[in-house]
């Protein structure tokens, strides 16, 4: 069963979705409001954002551009939280009342929960009514939001993990100016890095809140493991256990060379770690804050079969607002993500341009030539693959997975037992909320 088929089936059982999967419901009928023609001219729109990649200033600039071209419409940019989870929880809470935003940032593990509950609008239908052309979006990124014959968000802050490294530390260790080709090679390099740079760790991992569950998919895949094979959970597979045992080993305080931090972008920028894996969305901030020569590389992948997940967030429109606001909102999203603005966004924050035509802009070509670190994410796209079902389709699974890894690396919990318990938890979610629906 593919992503679209699963989501279509799951829509039949929205009552079983837990609060962690956004079970809030509007106090009014969202379908009735979606089909209402509304009345009055739209003069104001509200955008809820967690400002991915510390991008508030960039968002504000894009808003000013929109208001200059559309002087009769004011955009209110509202802080929705410090991360995607808080933004989704704020939106979930708002669904119990009538104070809804017009545009909301929703991440890869949150948008579909609102879609299956009928709480965000089909952007294909709105684009048609608003005469908005969606054909220039990067197709794989656009298709990430496919459900029930339509699409329920549009690409905005889209990312992949990148391997970031401190070129100065690399040079001191006598290493080649590139990322490691495999994690085995990183293991060997770590000793040289530690000897040459005694005041820093060779590598740092983000914690559960810093998306360890997302980031670790790459190393796990490159070592032959997986979270799942479609709906067959793989946490107790020998290859998965072996890969997580490796994570535990390399984070051991005495024998390892890495650690788990709670703000790796800041810690790497200040020189606590010689290397890390973070989102492309962190690139602009690290480039600005780092006091050393920065390098970026593909995720280590000796197999050449795709060991990098995509991620990030899109922009969605609530179903429970009147049609005039929805039409105005889709036009605003179209503007925010047009060629010039997605290029500006990418250059200043680090996320990938979401329009394929943006790459043809002269200023974008020049920027990529002058800033090769920003080019890495674009060149790595052919090495990406869809995320495992277990992380993105099971309610609350992302934090369950990241939390289990934290227990292993921080508390030194037994790997096999922890992963067995994790698999039981996620299997229960599948059995109770997904499997009965699929059988129907």
C-alpha cells in the first residue's frame, strides 16, 4: 500500500487518531465553511509560523514584498511556537474554536493528520478557483502532500539532512577536505580529529526534540537497517539493532567520540563538535555564526542506493475558514513560494528552492556558484528516498523513536530491550488505529 492509498483508507477512521496526532475538532462544521462562498473583500490574512531555520526576518521581508504588490491586504505574522510540534499543537487547539489562521506551517509528520480529519483544505481545488499554476513546484516535494486525489499543503521550508564539518578541525587532523564516504570511515577519522582537536568532540547528534529520529534514518539505512518496511516494523531486525548498538558505542563517554546535544546548530557553530548532521534549514545560521571555515557534504552512504531522507514543512490552509479567505491564502502562498521568493528564502535560510524554475534564475545560479555549501542539498536530491512509514504515518512515532534513542545514548539503556519496547508501542498504535482500517 503506497502513501496515497494508505491516507485514503485512514481517512475512514479519524475518530481513532489521538491528541498527539492532532485530534482536535472545530466547533463548527469545517466542510460547511469550506463550501461557503463567504462575503466581503479580504483585507487581512494571518500566517502562523514557527519561523523554520530562525527565518522570521526573511518571512517579514517576503511579507513586505507582498504588501507592496497588494496594498489592500495586510499580513499578520504570528509566532506559532519554537518548532513544528508547538505549531501543530497550537493549530490543533485552535480547531476547538473559531480563531483560525489563514495559513499555517505544518511539518512532514503533522500535515496528514489534519488532512484526514478534514481540517485543512485541498489546495488543488483552491488553486484552480484562484487561477494559480502549481505546475512549477518541484514534483517530488509537491507529491509529498498527496492525499485522497488532491494535495493538502504546498512545499515551503523543505530540507534534507546535511553532513556539516569544521574545515579547520579537518585540516589540523590531516583529513581530506570532504565528508566521510561511510560511517566506518568517520569512525576511523574520529581518532585523528580527537588527537588534533582535544577541546572538541569529533561529532555531535541532535536530541529527540532536535529531530534525532529523522536524522538517524540516514545512518540507519546506510548500515542496512530501517524503522519499517511499509507496515512491517523493523526495530528488532538484527541490522537495525546493530546500527543502534553502533550509535550507543560512538556516544559512550569513555570509548566513543560523539555526544547528544540539545541545540546542535549552536554547539557546532561555537566549536563544541567538529562535525554534525543537521537540516539544510540550519545552513544560513551556521554560516553566519561559525568562526571557522565551514564545509558541507552528502550523508555518508557507501551503498549508493539512497540514504538521505527529505523533510521540512509546507504551508496549509484551514478548511474551517470562508472561501474568500482561502482563495486569498492560496494566492499568498503562491507569492511566498514563487521563483524569486523561494530563491531568496533558500539563499538566506538554507532550505531548498521549491520551484524547479527558480534554479534557472541568473541570481540563483550565481549564488550557487559563489556558495557551494548551499549547492550540496540540491546535488544530494537524487540520493534521497521517502521516509519509513513508522516515523511519518504512526501518530506520535517521531518523538517515540527519538526518545528511545535518547534513553539508549544518555541513560545507556539496553539496545535490544529498548527497541523491543519501542516496537511494541508502535505496533500497538498500528494494530489499534491502522490495521483495523486497512482490513476494511
